[in-house]
C-alpha cells in the first residue's frame, strides 16, 4: 500500500468520475492527514486523563449497566488514545501518560494535558434485532501554563444488527437475536476505541486510506490494462510512461476528451510518486484539454494539499 505525503485536508474519493461514460478502476492510497489543531512545542510529555466517575451520567439513562466495570472502560479509552497518539507521525518521541483521576489530581509536570470532561452514553435497542450506542465526548486540551486551551466535542454512534445473514434465519426468536448482539459492556468497549481514534486524529497527524479512480482509455484498451496493472504493482513510473505513450499517439486535435482522461491519469501517477508540483501541472493540462468536473475537483484538491503542506510539516517536525 503506497503512502503519500504531503498532505490532504479532506477525504476525496473520486466517485465523481462515475458520471463519465469511460470505465473507471480504483487504486488504494494512504495519505497523511494533518491534525485539526497544531500543538505548539514542546510536547515531549502528554497527560491524558478522565475522572473515574465519568460514566455516572450514563448510568442514569441506560439499563443493564449495574455490574459493569466502568474503570476498565475508561482506561480502555484512555490507553487507546495513548496508543494512537504515540503511533502518530512526528510523535515517536512523545511520552503519553494515562491517569484515571480528576484534573486537579493529575501531576503538573507535563507539556500538554488532554482531559475527557464528559461522556454521556445511551444504549438504544430495537426489538432485540439491533443495538445502537450513542455518546458525546467532550475534551479539554491545554499546556503546562494553560496559555493555550482548546475544547473539542464530537458525537459518535455505532450500530450492531442481528439480521438474517448474521442470525441464520428470519425466524429466530427475540432472545436468539439478542444473544447474537454484543453485550452492552463490549459495545461500550468498542465505542471507546472509536472515540479515542477520533480524538487522536484531532490532535495528531494520521494516515488515512483513500481511493483514486483511473480512466481506462477506450481507444487504447491493451495499453490501459498495462497501465492499470503497473499501478496495482506500485510501478507508478511505468504507468506514467504508458499514459505518456498514449498521449503521443493522440496526435489529432479532435481528441480533447481522450487527452483529458490520459493527463488526468498522469496527474494521479505523479501524486503516487509524491511529486505534487508535477501532479498539479498534469491536472491543469487535463482541465485545459476539456472542461470536466472531475478534472476541476482533482486540481483543486491537489492545490489545497500543497497549501496545507507547511502546516503538516510543522506538526510533524516541531
């Protein structure tokens, strides 16, 4: 799996290509996404914490929670956040410590503090056939001398369904269907990991899987198969060379749409090769050959990535 940096700020899957009459094939790519905020240096040590009674509000609105070990659920969330932060690009030398404690009990000898203030969780069941868990996570982020403060709030929902494929038949009883759903504790455990991953993405750069759509050029079916195979084998130079050959073969002036598709593909090959300026140049040529929404959007996307490069560079190298 190729990983590309720099640095998109939005997820862009090129389903817009489907509007074209050309055949589209997709290739995976991982792009380095910047954090939503930039933690200023230093950041050698980070404390993540939550009060042990953070779930108290949740107990008032949920059933089947009397025997749950809430301390283990909170620690799962905090240690998951620790893991995701320490795996982030540029955070390899950052030590993240976990505290199951209120804010005033957390040791003050850290560069940054990330505190979970509220986490109301609600379980919603529908006739034993599904389980939905919703929560709102409210975080506070501040540094050693509290000169920087940021508040981060987000809403999460996960659904488990006991449908025909899972249960083995539509005639199962409600008890049998419910038995195939996760326990409330397991559902809260999974949701904690989801919440931690989202918070880490807010605080740190992270890799994100995306897809790119490749035009299969109708006039050159054999060459198109060869170029796509090269992309699948991570031979991006080879794919570019095939498309460059196609472009040379398009000598007539009336082949603007074909040239647009070929140069679009060449821009994508340059993106995979981590050549942002070349990718922009070929995307601009694609736009120049013939007006198309896919080409305009891809060009805008590449230009935005380039503009965001200094921000991500700062987040990684500070």
